[in-house]
C-alpha cells in the first residue's frame, strides 16, 4: 500500500509538471503590460509607414455590357433568357486571347500605350451576377491606364461576341471612367493588423520566456517539482532586512577590532 501510494503521488507530480498554469501566464502578461503596449504601438506604426510609403496605390475602373442585342424587344422573352444564360460564356470570350490582343492593338493605336497580353490579363477580371449584364473590371497603378484598358477590352469584346454568335453586338451600357480614389492599400486595415501582430508577437515572447523558466518561485513549485512539503517560509522583505542588519553588525565589529 505504501509503495502504491508513493507511485500515485509520483505520477500526480509528473502530471502536474506537464500542466500549464493559465493563471500564472495571465499574471506574467499583466506584469509585462508595458511591453505589450509597446508591441501594439510599434506594430501599428510600422504597418502604417510601410503601407503609406512603400506600397503603391492601385485604382479600379469598370465597364458594363448588356448581353442582349439592341434589336431585341422586351416581348422577346426567349432572347432575354438566352442573354442571361450565355452571360457566363460571353465572359470567357471577353478574356480570350483574341479580344485581349485586339485591345492591345487598339490601346497602342488610339492611346499610344503599349501593353502585353500578360499585363492586360493580370489587370482584367469579369463578373456576372446571374443577370444579362457583364461587368469588366480593371485594376492598375495608373487610374487612366485602368480606364483605357477597360474601355478598349469592352469595345473589342462586343465585336468579338457578335462575330461568334452571328448576331448584332451587345450594348456597352456603361463605359469605364477614370477613378479619383485608390482602392488599395487599405491603410486603416493594415494598421490595425500591424497592431495585433505586434501585440501577439510580444505576448508570445513573454509566454515562451515564462514557460522556459524552470526556477522554483513558490511553495507549489517545490511540491510539484520535488514532491516535498514546505516547512518554513521566510518572507523576502524580512530576509533582506536581516541580511542588512548582519552586514551592519559585522562592519561595526571590524571597525572596533581595528581600534
């Protein structure tokens, strides 16, 4: 029975030694609150400066196509439904190599701007919300480039769709315009994320340092690590005072001996 009890106590100590004291972690974080605050502020400042100074703003322009021929009347419901059903297919035509290459030539001819196929493909995206309208969106560092590319692709897209479907071309319902406000980067969002990242990094360092510290600091540590009961506790303040008193007495004794 005695041996079994000792084994149980030993197993309990081993299990306790593997546990993480969440309360102690909380106190460790609260004790270093000023470091957490510094990490929070520094992270936000760094993110703000990087976003403001190093990241180039981008601008967006959009053109909208109405995917029903101009000769279709409202009473022709079959054609209206067909236009809605084919909007997704037309979206693939818009981003086809033929349309992009023609748009590249148009931009060079009319605007004096040279773009490669890859550049335009990287700037262009097409969206359709289950309607007969198709939205062409371009994103570029220059707002005029974004506008010119969107309009050039829209013009060539309606022509190419007409060639493939053998019908009248769709209508350009809304041409792209030059944007005056950038869509990115989001300075506010990046600053908030920087604050959080700085806070988390500092908190992680504090927690890691706390977990790696294997010094015995409390009665519970003695019992958990060594399995011994605490018999006497000497407060640090009284111990320090006693040491100062003993030091003073020793100093005076030495002076008297010299005399």
